[in-house]
C-alpha cells in the first residue's frame, strides 16, 4: 500500500506537467485560423451573380408557365405553382435589395 501512495505522490507532482504543458503550448504555435487566401470556392460577387441568375430564371419560368396556361398547354395548377414561386422569388429579391440600400445609407451617414 505504501508503494501505491508513493506512486500517487509522484504522479501528482505538477512540476513536470506544467513544464510539458508550457513547452507544448509554445512549440505548437498559434492555431491556423485561415484567411482570404485559404478560402476556396466562389467569391462574393460570383455568389451574388449566381443567386441573381437563379432568381431571373425562376421569374422567366413563371412567365412561360403563364403563357402556356393561356395557350392551354399547362394546367391551372402548374401555372399557379410557377407564378407563386416566381412571386416568392421576386419578393425575396426586393427584400434583399431593400436591406442592401438600407445598409449603404447607414454606412454613408457614418462620420469619418
């Protein structure tokens, strides 16, 4: 039993633990947080262009469905679904535009 207690005493000594922890901390360096050069994928302008093109395509699909409905080539349900989706897309685009304009106005009011 005395051997077990002396083993616990030597294991609970914090000098070795603190030294190894501080050495590890300073040797590993700061974590790699990434940056603009490490981010892959679309740029912001490319992402906005892609979203805008998708919105334009949905509105065009709604218009085409409405014309097909007038010609009798599409059912009323198909026309309503396409037009409602186009309307939702247009409302989203308008809301985003309003937020961008509001943010621009807020930035332009800031004092330098």
